[in-house]
C-alpha cells in the first residue's frame, strides 16, 4: 500500500545546535505556519498531521525542519496550502516535497527510499528549452528508463530560483543512479549537478 506524504518547509528554517540538543524540533516560524495550515487541512479532509522531521530539501541540500502530512491527493493538498498562505507573512516562502511511501501491511511501518535529481539553471543550455521544459523533458527520459527497468517511480518535481529538480522512489540507490546516468549520457540532459539520496528507514 502506498502512502502519500507531503513535506512542507521554509528554506533556512532550522533550530540552532543548542536548541536541537535541548530537543527543540521546530522554529517559531514553522510552528506558526503549522498552526495556520494544520487545522484547515484536517478539517477539510485533505490531510492529516504526522509530525516534524528534518530533511535536506533546502537550496544546496541544507537540512531544514519539515512538517509532515499524509494526504490523499498531492495536487489538491499543495494547492490548498498555497491558497491559505497567500497574503500572509509566508506568501512565496513555503515549499513542498512529495514522497510516496511503501507501507508494509504487516507492521504498519512506512519506508521511503528516493532520489532527487537536481540541475542548476545556469548549466542548462541557453539555446534549448526554458528551464521548466528542460526539466520536464529530462524527467520523461529518466522516468521511462527507470520504469522500463522496474527500478523506480516518479515521486515529484520542484523548481527554485537557481535550480530545477525532480525525484523518484526507488528500490536500490546504486541501480537507480546508474540507470539515470546511462539514460542521459550523450544527451543535453547530461549536466546533472547532483543526485541526492533520501532514506526514511534511517530515521
């Protein structure tokens, strides 16, 4: 059974080391954000609160506080969140990351192993498509290669001021990364800045 987890975060928001050692899990701004969106998500039936965590989803993969929600539909939940933060102090600052978890029905534990593929916009050829079209074209090629090998499934996509990225849920990191590199080798999409691994079973 697959569980849809939506991670919500604000770039740069993380407790300092001293606070982390004291068990502080979120910054005041993140708590304020969650107090804004959590009741609305739960009352509307669009998502359920699953707690705080930390993940490397920020620019340059810096670790940030993530608020985790289990949702029925990624697009509906994301759209609602962005509507709720519009015209607030969080407008334009909130980012999300989608993760499909495979849950073992025997023990109820959700495990999510995924890779994120990142391109610097500055590295994208200027004589080709714009960054979003470039990302989408690369995503189609890589998704086909992973699915043909039964090695991964699309899990989400993002864009920022200086980068575009997308992710896949995978069974094995080494196998998936080799497939990705082979799929783009010799193409305009062979300028991946970094492939980052995320494994929720480590936490």
